[in-house]
């Protein structure tokens, strides 16, 4: 059940390819013209713990959130095995267009892990965004995949169109190798150079998936107001309660500050 004073509206929309995307718009009961669009991570959903926590924190500060499931994940149309970064970016752009059409005047974008990569690429195409917040983003997803699977694992993926379940499950996950090939077509570092909104990057220094040098290079690429916060001892999932609290508060504070600032 949503907290008192929160209106949660399930809805769906279409991306540019006609796929149906499942979403939830959470708004303070008194209404607002500010919203944060939340992009979940790889093999996650719109109702991730991070997204739900940020929704609570932001709605308390009179900021709406719009969270949605990427292609083939959660309740969105699939199948997952045909997903690509390009599809995810197009769905994020459609989500941004939808909240704009609903009358929100100040719009932020938050992405977790793979969703962070997607948020970078989408933000580069939406210069009117007020703010960007990134949780352990993966600007070079191909590098992360090669490091995670190794040369032999990458070859098995190419032959089988299956990957190990990186979330800890025992069964392999169907995912076409074209996902990797599509990732190679995107340069998030170059995209970051063109983002106009203030950018926050939060990552743990014990992240077991995303190399720290990716966040540092991403930070260097950003040419607008920016901040990089490396949390000592935190892993990729911020599994320690205090690490998770600090991460979500950093994201919520950054989004609040820049969505509340007066427009120039």
C-alpha cells in the first residue's frame, strides 16, 4: 500500500516501436509540476527497492516519480531475450515525452546500473532535463560484460544466446548476443559530454561488477555541474543497510535540490 498522501497510478504507454510499457506514476496528493523518471537495473523491475525507496523520499518532498519496466522485464511487453540498449533508450525517451505531455515542467532522470547507461544516453537527447542522478552506472557495458564472462563465456554466449544469471539465479538467462553487438554502437562517455543538466554519480568502492575507472572517466567526461560520490566499502547492490541509506539519500537530495531550483 502506498503511504498516506501518495497517489499511485498504474498505467501503460507505447514506445516508438509500438511495444507496450508498464509504468507507475506516484504523485503527492496535493499535486506537483516536478517529476523524476526512474530507470531500473539489468534483470530488475520498476518496483526495485531503490525505486520504491526513492519514490517514498521524493513524494515526501512534493516530487512525483515515474517508474517503468524495460522491455521484457516486470510487466512490460517482451520477450527479454530480444532486449537491447537501443530499445531501452527509446522507451526512456518515450517515458520522458509522456511526463512532459502530462504537464510536468521540471523533469529529472535517475538510472541504476544498466539503467544508468540508458539514462546517460537518453539525457544526451533531452537537453531540457533539470537533473540527472546515476547509481553505479555502466557507461561501458561491453567492458563489464567481457570482464564478467571472460573470453570463453563471451564465446558461449555468442553460440548459445544465453548468459549466466548475474543476479544470482541458477538457471541461465536467454539473451541474444545481439544485445552485446548493440551495446558496442553506443558511446556513453561521448554522450555524457553533451548533457546539460547537473549530474550526480554514486558508486561503492567495492562494486563487484562495474569497474571504478568507468565512473571516474564518466565524471571527467561530464562538462556541466557534477559530483562523484564513492562510498567506502559499498558493493554494487549497496547491500549493507547504511550504504543503501546513504546512496538513496544522496540521490534524493541531488534530485530535490535541482528539481526545486528556480529556472533561469
